C-alpha cells in the first residue's frame, strides 16, 4: 500500500487515485535520487579541486604563482644590465653623422664690384648646395673612474642576486609556514573530533549508569560540560583549518587538503636531534641572504665612492675622425682624416664632484651600519630559534614517552574490559587521556618544525630543495 491505515480510514478507496499513486511516489523517488546524485557530484567536484600536495609541490606552485617573486626575477634581469652600462664607458664609441645644406648668401664673392667676383664660379652666385659626411671613433685609454664604476656595477649585480635569493627564501618560508599550519590544524580537527566522540560515548555510559541508579549526577554534569567544550574545540579547529587552507591557496594558487594518513600518523614523526653547537649555528648567520646582500651593497658603495674620487684623475682617449664634404664650390670641398690623443683634467665643475664624494661616503657609512644591524638581527633570531629547538627536543622526548605509556594504559584497559575486569568507561578514560597527550605532542611538533624552519631561513639554508626534508619526515612517519 502507498498510504497509511489512517488514510484508509479517513478516505474511501479511489481507483483513479490509487492508479496514479505509484507514479507520484516514483516521481518523488526520482527527485530524491537526482538530489542525491547532484550532492555526490558536488562532493566529487570539491574533492577534485582540493588536492594533496607535498611540501615541495606546494613550494613549486607558490614560486610559479606568486606575483612578487615574478617581479623580483624581472627586477634582477634589469639590474644585471648595470654591468653592460658601466662597461660601455670603457669600450669604443662610433658616431656617424651626415648633413645637407642649402646656402643663399651675400658676400664679397657675390658683389659684382668686388675683385673676387667671378661669374664663372658657383660661389659668386650666392646659392650653394653642400653635403657633409663624418664618422668618428673614440676609445678610452685611461679612465680610472669608469673602471672603478665597472667594478661597482659587478658588486651591484651580486647584491641583486642575493636579493632575488632572499625573495625566493622568503616565499619558501611563508609557503612552508602556511603548510605546517594547515597540517597542525588538520591534526587538531582529527584529535578533537576523536576526543568529542570518546567523551560522548563516556557520557552515554554515565547516563545508562545513572538510569540504573548507580551513577553520579555530578560526574554526569562534568562529562556533559567536557563533551560540550570538546565540541567547541572541534568546531574552532575546523574553522581555523579552513582559514589556513585559504591562506595557503592564496600563496600557491591551488586548493590543498592534507593527507589523511599524514594527519593520523603525524605524532609518529621523529625529527633528528641537532648536533651543532650554538656557536657554530650562530656563525651561520653570515650565510643569511640579507647579510650577504647588504655586504655586497656595502662593497658597491665603497667602489662607487672610489669611482667618484677618481673623477679628479686625468682621462686619456684616442680619437679617429674621418670627414668628407662635397660642395658646388670646389674651394669648399674637403676630405679629412684626424688621429688624436685627448688628455682631459677635471679641474672644477661647480662643486659637483665634491658633492658626489661626500654623498658616496655617507652612503658607505649608512650601508655599513645596515649590514651590522642585519647580522645582529639574524644572530639574535638564530640564537632564539636554536634555544627553542633544543628545549622542544627535550619536550618531544618526554611527550613520546607519555604517548607510549598512555597507549599501554589504553591497551591494558581494553584487555581488562574484555576480561570483565574494567568497564567501557575506563577504556574511554584511557582513550581520552591518550588523545590529550597527542594534542600536546602535535603542538610541540608544530613548534619544533617552525623553529627549524626559522633556523634554516636565518642561516641561509632554506630553499626549494630543503623542504624535501619535511616530506621525508612525514613519509617516514607513515611506516611506523
């Protein structure tokens, strides 16, 4: 029957209505199936857009997507041309010029009363057409200022290369930082969900005991409060996870969902212990890209100041000049070749050279102070990251032991339940305790990896290849 017994009692049997009943219900079923298929298709579409990315894949995606990094690469290409511009001052220059002139003049050759007037000569007509060609070559033989400017341009390109490397490192750092944030929040979602489920089961067990008159009302209220709090933690973790995934998508241009296997096994990560001393690690601050860039910029400023001082030195140049003039007046025609050596002294230029020298000296002092500041800042960050990483190593070891003891406690509780020596509530207590420890371990691991990331960044070791280290850590955790 397609309608209830109550319908039968209220409505008399209608053969027409009864005949169309299957059609109506079939239409409803079809509508239900269609909606279900659309929902499934939507889920598949969302999952298709969200993909699992390794650390290296995320970094490569960011490097090809980030507009600031693309601008940094284009800027570096333009700054490399400074060498060619400076070198041009030491290379020969060739000039070619041509001129056509039409002259209409009055002079002693056009004055009929003059002894120089000759009607047979074109110049006495006063109207002349001339063509003039000239090619000249100039080769600097001695220009100390130009030579030092060339060396300064090489230092400028070196500084630009370090700036590009810093832009890449900064992008790798930001991408990896966001990636770790996504993984950490995915762990929080996973663990808080399990905690909420365990507390819900424990609450149900306590309710059953209370209904039998053997439970504790206060304990029941406490469990209800803990369950509700776990739900808020779970919902907050889900919200934070979506925020971090959005931030990572902005950087990489790709939707990302963390591997479920990585999330479930992240607590098994076993990062290597540092073997370098603090002094050795702090010494690596001189490999920081910002420090290397400021050092190259200081060298450029010193060479530029030296080039400005060399403006007082004489310059020597070889000049070759050839010219050819064709005119209607044969007396004005000429073909000339000149070879000359030019010696030039810059005696006074309105104080411009002195101002350039003072300006360059001030830039040297400023750049030196900036370099020292960058080094000090990098050393401080390395020292802080090193200390945090060492402390987290000890904390991770303690949490690993706590995980092992909690899992043994859980196994013992499960065996006791199977032997009717422990209740399901005891098992849920042990499971909740284990999950709480895993939460602390997830937090410590995230802080440890962020400290390692900062340490590598400040010491100039972070690049697109280094992040394979994080991929290896998570891959090894899956085998545990």
